[in-house]
C-alpha cells in the first residue's frame, strides 16, 4: 500500500537518526549488563544482592495480602475469558484497593510501592487474569503516571497523579496503523494554536484506550517560529471533543484487554498538558520504558510459577506405563526446564527491580534483557506445559470442566503469553535496541571510522582515539578470574556454583572479543547483521540470567530460606543455560544467514510462487494496512469509561 500524502516520508538513515537522537546518550551510573557486553564481569555490582528497606517490605507485603484475597474471591478468570471483558465491578474493586496507584507516591494518594513489590503484585494479579495484569501495567508502567513521575511539572503531578492513583485509568498512544517501531514516520500532528495544540491522527492498539480517562499521546509538532517542533508527548483527556474510539480490537489471547483504535480530529489540548519540551516525546517514551519494561517479565514470572504448579500436580496424577509421567525422562526434562527457568527469571526480575529502586545503577540494558528473556522463556514454558498435558493441554478449560475434569487453562496461558514477544518492543526490535547499547562504547570511539559521511580528518581523529581505547581494552580480554580454579569460592555450599560464575566471566570476555572481531570485519555493515547481533544479545541475556540466579541462590542461603534448594535450582539452570550459550557461540560464525538472505530475495521476487500452489487462502478482502487519513470519525464511539 502506498504512503498516504500526510505521512512523513523518511530515508532509512533519517529514521536511524531519529531513533539515535531519542537514545539516552550518557552513562552516568555503572551498568552490570553494559560491562558484561564489554567483557568485564562486575559481580560487585550485583553481589551481595541488594535488599529493600524493612519499611518497604512491610508495606509491600501488607498490600500483597489484600491483593491475594481480592484475586481469590473477586476475580473470575473463566468469566473474563468467556465474556472477553473484565467486569466493571472488578475494576471498581481494584480502584478501591488502591491498585491503580501502586507506583504513585503516597502524597498523591498512591500506595508508594517499590518496583520490587509492584512487580510482585503484577505477577500475582496476572496469574489470576493476564488481562487485568495488562490493564494495571499499561496504566502505571507506560501510561500517565510514569512519564509524569520523571518529566512532569509540579502542576501536572498535582493535577493528574491523584486521579490516576484512585479513579482514572490511563493509556499510552504511540503506534499508528502504518507506524510501529519506526517513529520517524509518525503522522499524528499537534499544531500550535494560541495556548493550545490541535491534535489530528489515528492511533492503533491503544491498550486501555477503550476505557481510559487519561491518555499519553505522542504527536508531531510542526517546526515554526517559536516552536522547535518534533515528536512531543501530551496528557489528553480521553473524553475530549473530537476523540473517537472507533473499534475495540479482539486478539488470540488477553481476551479481556480493552484495546482499540483511537481517532483524533481537531482535538484541543492545553499547552500546559505538554510533557517536557517539544521534540522530547521519544526520549520520554524510551526513558519511561527503562523501568516500565520490567512489568512484563514480572507477569512472565507469575506464568512460570503457575506452569510449574500445574506440571507438578498433573505429572504426579497422570500415570503411563506403570509410573507417573514425571518420572519418564522425556517429561521430566520439561519439568526441570520449567522449574529452573522460573527460578532464574524471578532472580532476573527481582535483581533488576531492586537496582531500579536503589537508583545506583543504570539498568536500561538489564530491564531490556529481562523483557526479552522473560517473554521468550515464558512462551517456551507454557508450550512445554501444553505438551506435558497432552490432549488436555490443547483442550479449553471450559470443555474440560463440561466433561467433568479440572478446568486447567493451559492453552489459554499459551495464547495470553504470546503477545509478550511483541508488546513494548518485539523480540527483533529488542535485539537491535540492546545491541546498540552493547556496542555503544565501540561506536563512541570508532563510530566516525565507519560513518560514510565523515571527512578524512574526522576519520583520522577517530582512528587515533580508537587506537588508544583498544590498546587498553583488548589485552584485558585475554585472561581473567574465570581461568583461576578457586575464583568465586564463596559460592560453594553443598552444590558448587563457582564454576558457573567462572564460565560467565570467560564467556563475557569471549563475547566482547567476538563483537570486536565482527566490527572489524563488517564495519559499517555491522548494523545489517541482525542475525549476528541477535545471538550476541541472547548470549548476554543468558549470562545475565546465570549471574542473577547464582546471586539469588546465595542470598537465599544467607537468609536461611530454602538456600539448599535454591542452589540446586541455580545449578540446574546454569547447566541448561550453558548448553544454550555454547550453541549460540557456535552459531555466531556457523549459520545460514547469507543463504537466508538469498532465499528471501527470491521469495520476494516471486521466484518460488509455485510453492504456494495447492491451497486456498481464507483471508478476507481489504487493504493490508487500514487508511489512517486524518479527518472526522465515520464510526460510532465505543469508548466506555468505567465509573
């Protein structure tokens, strides 16, 4: 479909420049994951495991107790699945409980929970209903509260945060029908007019948009006299004249999700509702997501815990060939994977969350890795649960109940989790985002060398700077504590975890050497090697998870709570993870990437259309991408605020 006249036309280079400008450029605080990608295993940044203050623990545990009671007595997950809607009385109950304001400061009427306990709450409520977890997460992690907390003025906080804490649901509106992870082409406009801006455009996949009271909207301000222009963030009243929710979207999972298509036609927004300066919208969005991304893997932890519970109970009850299926190796391996991975994923989320609370480390890479790793591994765990359940895994909970068996929604959790590999940055985009941060140190010293637009003098200067950097850095990648047999001996308690930490240290150096070699080999073409970059990031994710698992096990040992069992799970996870890491290292250089490119070229040129013969296409008619031309709404407004 050709671009509509109103949509900005940008080159690939211009799109990259927009994304680069939105990045947080500086590293003012240490980052465990950044150091890991540079070949430096800074265990001191995460060990001993940071702990929350007692007061935060007490407040968090008290709320969790109330939330658990609410989940057990007021939430009917089967009804939400059946009716594809969260009952209004459930949302009202969550409001009364204060769940809308979990992350909002108490001075604005919120609960003031830490990131750690906010995530524990999301894991809990998400296990009762993933749709409710998504509603609360979209409201607080990326909706109005989080950007205002970081970038809002005192007046904005005083005006909007009390509403968000108790009564008003919020949503975040960035995506458009033809714009996903390429915001340079954002078409929704915000034209200055006196003390207002006038919004026009269409937003797609607006989670909470159908029921929202307040919106964070990203729109493009045209450059003009007195206006810098650029993509800008606004708080918008969802009931304003000119806003129409044109459609409530339905999905394969998260059936209770209130997600829609929202049209803006000549919507007036006071300039006082602009968040930050003009042109800062993308930076605000990305900064909001730095910790906001942790909510998604938190709910993946909850899914892992539930999968483990069902796998354990079912595999004890179901017998095959004279013994419970759990004790057949093929099934047992799946149960071991679910148990070990759930332990490690919880370790990753809790560690990242505690570091976010303390604000002494820069966790932008850790949070991104947690999102990437959690969404991928949770899908694998749910898929293994379906396989363990066999035909009952494929059967719906309603059908199981109707014929007299326990209503286990295994197929539902698989459907519900699948979106997490797309939400808030798809796996493919997360690979590129994390890879960009991982090679930041290299680009900062040698980027001009591979930039075709730089002059010879700039390249010469960059070459000199790079020479100094690599002369100091490269020798440190040759040897380290990972080669000393007694390193990390404090992790020897019955089960010995020290070999795994030595493996992480050695692998971090190998990872950095591999990255350097690739940059030397491909230079400016490095950014096109997405398969290679994805494997680099996946190795880093596994190394981070191994580190977090070992540190968590040691914390649990020192606290005297399931320490021995935690060491066993950490050991199992690390052994499983090392197999995956070794395979990924092998695939850095032995893969089918070049062959795949040739096949894709032939597919897209129509060379293989004969292969598509012999089937019928049940798809309906219509454009691949809906028309998003600005203008008045042609459809009924399906917005339904919950009051």
